[in-house]
C-alpha cells in the first residue's frame, strides 16, 4: 500500500507540474506542510488505536464480550455488528477501528459460524461507509476543500452513494454467497 501511495504521489506531481503546468516550485513548501499535517493526523489516530487495542487485550475484553454475544442468533449478531460498526465508523478512523474492534468481532463471528472472509468484508464495508458519514467522516473533510465546497454540500451529494453502499452492505451481510463465490471458485 505504501508503494502504491508513493507512485500515486509521483504521478500527481508529474501531472500537476509537467502536464498541466499548474503548480509552481513556490507551491512545494505549502504542499509538503499540508501533507505532513494530514500524515501526522493519521499517525496520531493509528497510535491511539494501538494503545486502545493493547488496553483491550490487557483487560481481556474479548473474553468478556464473547459470552453474551455468542448466545445471539447469527442474523441478530450480524445486524448488531452492522449497526455498531456504522456508528463507530462515524466517529473513528477505519484503521483504528480494525485494530481495536477486529480482534473482538472476529472470534465471536467465527464461533457463530460466520466465514472469516465474510466478516472481513462486512467490517470493511461498514467502515468505508463510515469514512463518508458525518460528523467525522474523514473523506468528507479531505475532499470538500479539494472541490472548493462545504462538507455539507459534499455529504448532500454523497447520500445516494451511501444509500447504495448500505444496500450492498446488507446483501453482503445476509447473503454470504455474494462475498464467497469468487474465493470458492479459486479454491479457498
């Protein structure tokens, strides 16, 4: 992922400065400053997620949660997880959510008979939806200034895509063959 990000950055630099000639050398310090601030925020979120994950492991939260949740029927567990992850995605970065919640959700899902690929897809789709949902949807805050519009305007235009994403989420959640046919086709 880091390598593809570096390639994308070089490509964007080339397009901006060579092809379209919209960038000036005097813009580079501001670009680097903005990049450093954004990267610092992501690193801070990842660091706090790691500390939270350690605390969860240290307090053995997984074992305390598995009991009550593993007594639920599979469909209600999956519905509950979707609701909780959608709410969580509104407030917490996806990396931090995976680090903190993945080790709690996955063992319970496996115990209830949910395929590891399916629960992984469910977690990822939920968190991607959360990235574009207020109040802290990071993609809203990143894309709005780029487009020169407010966060509210961006969210208003994103509502149909979010609705479609939620429909896909529920299809993936409650119809496992949709997620699992391709891996099964290749022998997983």
